[in-house]
């Protein structure tokens, strides 16, 4: 197949260079057929866990002698191939193990599936649930974090009088808020010690990778800004775009508070869990700096009623 599904703009800080094409050029002279096969995995996948509808899928890893580049090719029944070019092989590829590639192949599968079929918002939400399950299986310290943040966000939206439609949207935006971490090496996600500056920057990049994940989702794509900007700060010192105050989407401001609250009251390898009252005081301290001051005030009232 020669149909080009999507070619993404490449950020310098991305470890993956993504092409939704039938083939990829490493440079003007080298095609994938000239590369050495490093390994190939055959993985049966299905569209939804509750539908017994299996696809035959192959994940192949190709490399070039005396080169730091490698190509991951994902192929599935009756779908265009997906080629992922990974640069700096010695630095990046060694951070991933075989299970990482198997899980990433599932992500590629859902991406291609969405690009080739028309889904309703509800069906896209099912796919998002599958993707969240994949990423959380790679991060032992944040299992169920997405569900809890979604719960707090929706309940808080209800408490401040948002419509049922808005409550549903913010639930799914919050549920998907960390999906970009699916591209963060597991050794960084599960590191027991303090992250280096370079590792922290790689972790921050999960907000950029959200673009790649949801670009093909026709309906869920509308929530992309809310997901992408959940680490922006009221004072403008957040990331990725240093938005401030009302420039930050409302859903993002709510998710930021819910995300921070849940992170504070649950144990992480680098910190002990705070009590609810301690976390509430931290949110109060961050009002007007990290958090929308009005929303922070309302969230404190809301939390005390939980």
C-alpha cells in the first residue's frame, strides 16, 4: 500500500520519529529492505477486549551496520504499515526491553485502527481505555492513578455546576492525561532514585507525545488541548507552552489540581504519601502560583465534603 496516513512534525527532543507510511527512508539512499533484521514478534491483537475479533500483527526491528539508527515496523492484517525510526540507537534502544516493544506494538495497532475506521466517541473511549491499561502496565508506581484523577475531576466538575456533557468530557481528558508516558522508557518510569535532569526532560516530553497519540482520533481529538496542557501553571512557569491564567484550558486547570492532589496522597518511590489535610494545605499554598486560585479554593471545599 502506498497511502500516506500521516507524517508528523518532529520535535528535537523526541526519541521516536514517526511515519505512517508503507515504507521509510533512513536517508536518501537507504531503504528498509537494505536493513538487517534484529528481531520480529508475532502478536495476535483484537480491537476491543470484549470482542473476540483477532488480527494477525507483526512487529519487526531493523538496524543498519555501523549506524546509530533503527527502524521499528508494525504490520497488521489489511492495514498500512507503521514505521517508527528511532535515532541514537545506543542511547535510546537499550532503555527498552522486549516487553516494551510488545506493548508499544499494541499502541501502534490502535493508532492504525483509528486511522482506517470511523469510530464514535464512545468507541474511541474504549480504545483510550486500552491504551491507558497498556501504559499503566509499564509503571508500577502509578497504577490506577489515571482512574483516580478522572474520578476527582468529574466529581469536582459536578460540584462546581458544570453540565453532564462537560463532566463526561473532563472525565475522559483526565483519564488520558498521562498517556504520553507510553513513550517514556520503563527504566525511567520505575526508577527508584531521583531522576537526572535529562531523565526529567524525557518525562516532561509526555505532553508533546499526546499530539502523536490523538491526532488520528476524530472525536477525542477535541480534548487534546485539555490533555496537553495539564502541566501548565497559573503563573506561566509550567510546560509545555508556558501558558498562564485563562490561557490554560479550563479542563486542564481542573485536571492539574486533581492530578496534584492524587499524587500527594499516594505513595511514590521518591516520597511518602501525605494525608488529605496536608495535601489540601499544599493546594492552598499553590493557589495563584501553580493553580487557578478560584478553582483551588473550590477544590478545597469539595475535598472536605468527600
